[in-house]
C-alpha cells in the first residue's frame, strides 16, 4: 500500500486483510464508520465508501439498527458472458466438484421443441448436473443439446469436463440469449441445491448458437441466498 493509494482504499484493504486473516471472523461485527474514520483520520464519508464497496462486493452485510457484519461472499457469475463454472470456482481459490445426475437421449416435448427450434418428438440430448463449490451446491444445470451438431455429447465424462467446456471446445459459440427470473425451485431442484422450500432461486434460461445454428438450451438454477449474477456495460 503506497502513500498515493486513496484513503478509502486503505480502509477497505485494512478491513479485507483482517477478514482474510480471520481476525474478523464470519458473522462478526466490524468497527463502526465513526471509529474507522477516527482511526484513519478521515471523514466519516470516506469510511462509509470503503464499507459500501465491501458490502457491494459481498464481504460485508449491513443490518439495520445493528451494524455491519462479515458475511460469506456469494458465488458470482458474469451475466453478459459464458464462463466455465469450474474455472470460476477455482479462480476464487475454492475447490470445484460435481454430481452427474442424468445423461440421456430423449424425445423433445412441446417446450423443448420450441426452445430448440426442432420438431416435436425429435431426438435431443439431455443432461442434469449439480455443480459444487467446496462441496456446497451452487448450480443445477439442466441442458438440452442438438445431437446433430454435437453428436459426441453423451460420451463425454462430465465429471472431468463441464458441458460448457465441452461445447466451447467442440462447437464454438457465436451468440447467446439469457433470461433471468426469481423462482421457487421445484422440489427435486431444491433438494439438489439444499435450499429450503421458501428460499427463492435464480433461474437463468440460456440458449446458445454456433454459426447461427442453435446448439443448446439450458436451465441454470442457483440458490438465491448464496449466488449472484453481475453485468458490466461500458458506455461511450
């Protein structure tokens, strides 16, 4: 940390280093803004900005009338891009694992035929995988894939390679569509995610194309209380 580092960044790093060292353990209240302002000889507004940034980044949580507490950061994915969830987890210094629930060749019902742009009862590949971070479920991925475009999909060992990585490797993606909803998960999805029935989930419905051909349709369920999606847009 240099003398040119903005003061709010110095406070932010001070708090973050104590969280990472365990000096401020999970769920502990941190010193109030006024105390930090006095400690660093800055205005309360400067201390407020440091805390606000850490709240936005998911390290802290404010409790009205109680104070600010250390919280467990939510897993996070970019909304405007397609990243390999295994790489995302490992980039946070955590361990990735999954459970392959289902791999099958099935007939497209009305919804899937519509989403995939294929005939009713046409063959479609179907997979269900639970992705985990430090053994905690963070996503249930139900995916439908066009077998004409990706004939080897069902032969992949998805315990070693995610569907995303396999599709990118075998069928480079050119376009994507995202629809995000807050939904109560079906009972089986909730069981796989280990969420209580009343906890809303984030459902991302994703369609991907390669060279203007629709490759896959996926439903990605995330526990709403421990996952977030981020989108960044550059203007001008």
